């Protein structure tokens, strides 16, 4: 007997909000068990970003790369490519922007900035195109190849930032400071918040338009969900896949470039707390929808930054977020017992 | 002397890769792309050091490692097989969970997010020095290897026998090749897949235990550093056949050992560390390239009719 029959849109809301709410509730139970001040811990986790304008700016800066990477994952997944190389594309994009930014020290103001951002996006695109070509031409599994490329990219940037680009007077593995002429301006009226956030917020509807309101997007989604059908009706599926991966890598590279130009102003080897994997989580939580990704990226930025305040104010370690994210992704695609497997 | 040394360090590097590769091989024969090897091995490494330190017994540490990895494997199997989740997404989730869980425990229990470094840690049983001095090359290569390394070498023929000479192995390969046909033949596919995942858990557990307990005797949050994925590449490169896969793992181990050698010639360590990942990527590409060449139909010559 069904006591509660929900109308369809309520059910969608439940499937969308269910997982994060369940995980947050489970996390609260854990915090209750280990903490002497669970209320303050969760209050910090969820609301610390709004305590001051400064922490709100940090929230904006954290959300920006997450939204970019979420959109990057959405574009590749919609084309049926499991691009888990976002982290590597992000790092190489950031590194390319750093090199271009340092090289264009004397260039007039917008030119150097555009050059650096373009270099980052192009590098990311090329770095994603390589595994896509391997997949399309030879059938090399893209999950494994992009994971390998992540390690290679991280080691490469680590070499560059500790040897040729190392700023010897700074502490830690960081590059020379970029000339102020290539810095991305802050959002007017929001001290410390990067205007890259506005670009990310503009890319989200663009990605939606591309995917759901153009023929190209329809072809791409067809190529992703059923490549044989796509080929049979005359869609050049391989080409769509390559284009989607180039876009996906370009967005991830742009995320790295804009982080360097807008927030770090120099390359720092550990600038990403795993933006790649969190971007994947953001995209999956949004059910691969660009507008959903805006919400889920904001949610993740909220929780990641809130966790830092939580660790300072209470006895709950911030790795609580990592633990909960693990459960979230693990159960994300679970359909329940007896559900038929998609073929 | 030098070659025996190089062979010895190659085997040290190979052991965890080989175990990860076999773990990925077993699941891949059941048609599961197992990216969770990484997380299972990480959980095992943490359990090995935590329990080994608490009990001062390497045997208990090893048991804890096996238990932790198998428990992770069970969770993975329950979600992916029982609840029908996507294997890749669930596997990546398991990796995040292992990483986040280890960090959480480090901060919550040991108050040190940097890692777990016991002052004293019991060593594993290893082949005594000079025990095999009458064997020319192999003796020098095997002396000093841990018990887990020996188990890893033995696991290769065991996997071959299991897959090709036992009824369960038959069933496992049948499920991997055509699940519907296997089910029609009366094989309980879900159970067989779960078994494959659990076996891969045990093998990943050995890999994690070897990483933490063999020489280092400490745990670091990024300790596995992609070895699970390299092992997965080895299994794919070896076409999921036990001996070729072991050969691939040995090759990647050799790349690592040669890299260590190079380091004494002032090569930047980053490029040295890159060697196994580049080797794995190249190997995968070559394997697929050869397969593509073979699958290509012969060119049609100009027929004069």
C-alpha cells in the first residue's frame, strides 16, 4: 500500500536532494559522536562563508574552479567520455598561463591577460584531446589514460615550479609573481573575490545552450548515449567526441589559468585540493546538468570552506568532508536493489 | 653483482604493482573495470601500520590490512553489484572514501594529518641474506624479499590455475564474456562478480601491506600514488592474462628501478617518478595499436573485372 504518492516533480526533487541531505545527516550523526560542540561544528560547516565579506570572497574564489571543472566533466560525460583527467588539465592550464603571463610582462594590459588565459585553455584542450584521440582511434580506455596523464601533469608542473620558475625568496614551491598587468581584476565592490566567477557563471548557460539548444549538442548527446545509433543516422560521432573533449579540457585549463591570474597571481604546486575529483562530484550531483552544476559547485565551495572554520572552532577535523564525499560518490549512481542494469 | 642488485630492486618495485595488476585482472575477467584497487590498497596500508603499531606484530598488521581491503571490496561490491551503481563512479567514490577516511582517522585519532610514523615497527619475514648464495643471479635478486613478495610471485600461477583449471574460474570467465548467457547456463552472475571483487580486495590488501610494511614502516596519505591505476594498466596491457600481465608489471617495476638508478646521475626526481606512468600509458597505447592492426581487414586490391 502506498500511503504517499508524490507528484513527479517532487520525486525529481527528492532524487536530486536526497543524496546530499542523507550524507549531511549521516555526517551530523558522526559529528555528534565525536565532537563536544556538534552544533557549532555544523553551523560553521554550512554558514561560516557568510560570517564576513572576506569569507564570502573566499567562497566565491573556491566556487569558481569547482564550477569550471564541473562543467568540464559535464561536457565530456555527455559525449560518453569518462574524462577524469580534469586535475591534470587544470594544472597544465595554470602552468601555461603562468609561463605566458611571465613572458608577457611588458605587454599592454588586456593583451597579456588574454594571452595567458588563452594559453591555459589551449594547453588544457590539447591535454584532453590526446586521450580522446587514443580512445577514438585505438580504443584506449580513457579512464586509465586520463588518470595516468594526471600524475604526469602534476610531476611536470612540480619540476617546472621547483626548478626553472622557482621564486627563490618565497617560501615553498611557488613560481615568480606574475606582473600586475596580467592580473584578472576583482569583482567591483567585493574585495578579494575574483571576477573569474562571473566568467564561470557565464559559461554555465553557454554550456547549456550548446548541449540542449543546438544541433551540435544533440549530436553530441546522441554520440554519448548511443554511438552506434549516432553513426547509423549519419552523425560523425568520433568527431563530436573529440570536440567535446577539447572543450572539456579547454574549460579545465581555463579554470587553472584564471585561478593563477585572478587568485594566486603565481603558480603554487598545491593550489588544488583535488579540484578535479570534486569537480566530478559536482557534475554527478548535478546529474550532468550545467545549471545544476552552479548549485552543486556552490554547495561544495560552501562545505569545503566551512570545514576549515569548523576545524579552527571545534574539534572536528576538516577531512570530514573528504570522508562524506567518498560516501556520496560511492552511492551516487546506486539505483536500488533489483533495478535493471542499463545496457 | 650489479645486475642482481638491479633485479632485486626491480622485484621490490614490482611486488605492489603485480598485486594490484592481478587484483585488476581478476575483476576484469568478470567484465568489471576496477579503478578501486587504489583505494583498497590505501586502506590496507593504513590498517597495516595502525594495527602493527598497536599490537607490535607484523602478522596482525598484515591480517588487518587484508581485512580492511576486503571490507572495502565488499562495500564496493555491495554498492556496484547489489545496488547496481556504475562501477567506475563507485570505484572512484571508494578511492575518495579511502583517502578521506584515512585522513579523518589520522587527524581524529593520531592528531597528525601528515602521516603515521611509529618509532618502532615489527618487520615482515624476509628471505635471509646469503640463504640462496649458491643460486647465481636469482639468489641475489630474491634475498631480502618480504614474505608478501614471495606470495605475489606465487599468486601469478595461482591466478592462472584458478581462471583456467577450476569450475569457479570457468564461471567467472563466462560471466565476464556474456553475463546473460552465463546466467542462462545456471551461473549466479551476481555472486561470481562479488567473488571476483572480493579476491581483488585480498590482492589489493597484500599490495597495500607490502607498500607500508616492507621497508618504509610508515603510512602517508598519498602512499599508493597511482599504483592501483598502474596495476590496472598492466592488466589491460597484458590482455587480462596472468603471465603477460605479470610481465607488464615487471616492466613497470623495471622502469621504476631504472629511474631510481638514474637519480644517482642527478636526473630531476620528477622525471624519474614519471617513468612508470609514462611506461603504462605507452604500453596501453601499443597494446591497443597492435590489437587494432590485427583487427583491421586486409586491404582490398584493385580487382580487374
